[in-house]
C-alpha cells in the first residue's frame, strides 16, 4: 500500500511508512501489534481518536467538522486546515490509498524545501515554521526509519 504513493513522489516507501507510523500508530488491531491506523483523527484539544472502521471514522469526522477547523486525518494525519484543498472532500482522507498519496505529496514538498538537509525537510512535515520542533520530528522519523532498516536486514 505504501509503495505506489511513495514511488509516485520519489520517496522511499519505508520512509513514508515511518512517517505514518509516527503519525497514527495504534496498538489495538491484530492482537496489540503497533501499526499505522487509517481511521485516526486528532484535534489539538483531544487525544488521538482511533475509530474501528471507515464508517465509524466518517461519522466521527462529520462530528469533528461541526466543532473544529483543524483536524488531522488518517494514516499520515493530513491536516484539514492546511491541506484540505488537496482533496474534493475531507472524507477522502480516510481512504488509506488517498491519504498516503496526499501525505507523500506533502512529504516530497517538505523534503524539497530543505535541500541537503533531510532531517529538516522531513521535520517540516510536522511543523514548518519552528525549526527546533521540525528538527526534533525529523530526527524521530529518521530514527524510526533506521530502526526499520535494521529489522529488515
């Protein structure tokens, strides 16, 4: 599922997976295995909301849209305020393939924004204007990525 969106934007699929894991990790499906969860919703004032399926997530998203203007949606936690224009309906971001494609597009843009500084570029996926926060996030993603590379050897 990560291969096509990553390759479409010239990103290593494992890097895309690393971002998804950091953004939407949930221990609950498949006997407690930690994995990115496609039906994750977040707003600043509440903890992550992990819905069990697409229908429940769509319903919860509708409720959020009535109360919030900024919602992080799906595997890649695509933000409705800053990136909602990338889809015709925010509910599309609950479709894993679409969410990954949009997330990969954003990640490509952030990486390209910091030539020769992958940590900062990745970090801008999380926070564009605060370099300290961006670098911290970028370091976290690269640590996840490197750990996964070691496991897959």
